[in-house]
């Protein structure tokens, strides 16, 4: 995943600054020189330098160059010394669940915090996570956790620890002691179902990942409500939970289209890899199959993949960096003994068409609600 690489490169640049004995105000390397130093592309070098700018270590002056703003380790102490990101490796690499903007936004709210990626063992062994929690509880400086696509056992373990934590996704029903932030599943589902119905689809296929998470339940419930309201019955929509394997999804797509009796069919795909499998199946049938319309829950630009999304999809109105700021704010408040408000936050979504990826519009962020002060309305952002 690119963000892991960027974090590693930023650490190498910090080490270079210290090794060379540079001081605040000294000039630093340009992008091309930095790329040669690191042995990477100018794009990756620039992203690593941007991360150091956000940390306040580098300062860029227009038409003058890059300079040392302060030395690594001189950042003012933040509320947390370290933040552990717990994530399934599969989703980090296949779906880009943590883009670098999210991590950059977190760092902006948690100055000086070390961001550490920790992959959840695929065999479900919690020994590594238990060791992380034990070490964090004994650490001399406070530490926190961000949980991404974590199973119930991990959510329960972090909740029982009492450490500052945020679920980037949906908590399981019994998890009430960890604040969360996630996309608005109901809003996204409504947008995509309406898109498929407007395209004349008389039959809807919902493709979920093989491993189902709490957010998937919200999608299924909302789809059932919407299709019932549109006059479609149980025989008019199909649910499948499949591995994110293109050949597998393509084969099931072909089978479902052959059984569609010529009815236009809409495919609602929970991930971009699932949508790619559907597209491969539709292409295999060619003109012999019924009309098929594909939409995806969320897409991202994958390394070596298409230059822009191929499918209509939904995306959060906020930028990844703004989302990262909100995660960081929730962690910082907990570290200070305060309760985040809103505690469970649903991010507003918008419908996006295929085409070159554009940054979502930047909306001025409202200050975080101080729980000790009266809030306006529902207290939402």
C-alpha cells in the first residue's frame, strides 16, 4: 500500500536531516534530488516531503526551494505518543481503505505521534494484538488505536482496554464503548439503487465481500426497504457473498445474467474488485446477454490499475485529509478524558460518475464540539 511506503520514506528523510546535522533555516533537497536520494519516483518523493511539511519539519517557499523548519523530535508534544492502525492486509491492498490523506489528517491533529501499521493475523490469532494492548497500557506515554475492518474479537479487546480508540467503520452491535466514523451506508445505498432503477433495471444483484461486516447489514436492510417501495419483490433481487476474485465473480455474473430471462439487471458491488469481476463477466457474454448496469460502493485509484474509475460510485463529501482530522480529533479528546461528539458519525456521501478522479470539494471544517459546551441542533458536523 502506498501510504506505508510514504511513511517509510518520510522516516528516511528525517534520518537524513539528522545525519547531515542540518539546522532550522538550512536549505534542503529539491524533489528530484530527494527522489535520487531515496531511489524512488519523484511522485513518491514529493508525497514524503509533503508529509514532513505537514509535520512542520520542512517548509517550502515558492520559487526559493525547501528549507528545514525544525528538527525531527522538536515537535510540541501531542496528546498521544503513538497510534496503532489495526487493519486486515487484504483490504488495505485490495481496496485502499486507508489512503495517505487520512493518515496525514490524523498527524495534523496528533502532532509528534508515531503512526504504526499493524496487520491483523489472517488466522484470527489475537496474541499479537493482545501484546500490543499490553505494551500500550504499560507505555510511559499514552497510546491509541484506530480499527479498520476489524473482527468482533479485536473490537471487544480494544474496548475492554479503555485506551483511546476509534473504529473507522461500523462497530458490532455489542460494541458501545468505542467511537466510530464511517460512510453513511443508507445514503450511499439510496443513491446507487436510484441510479440503477433510473437506468431501467428490473432486477438487482447485490455482490458483497465473502467476509460480511456490520456495514453490510445496513446496506442490505436499506436496499430491501428501497426495492420494496419501488414495487420489486423478493424474486427481483439477488444477494451473493463472494471472494474478491475476478474469475469467480465473472463466472457467477454470467450464470445470473443467463438466468435473468432478458430482464435488464443492475449490479450493486460493495467493492471495486467485485465490480471488475462483474465487468469481466458482462464482457464474456457480449451482446448475447441482457442489459447490465454496474455501480460500485466506493472506488480508489489502484497502483498500476485504471487511470480513473470505470463505474458510477459514491464517495464521501469530505476529503481523506478531513476525515483523518476527525479521527485524530476523536482520539485527542479521549486522551484528554473527554467524550467525542458525535460519538458515532456518519459521513455525508455524493454520487460520482466515471472519469478522472477529482478531489472532493474542501468544506471549511467546523470546530470540534466541546462536550462541556452546549451544542447546536443534534451536535452533528
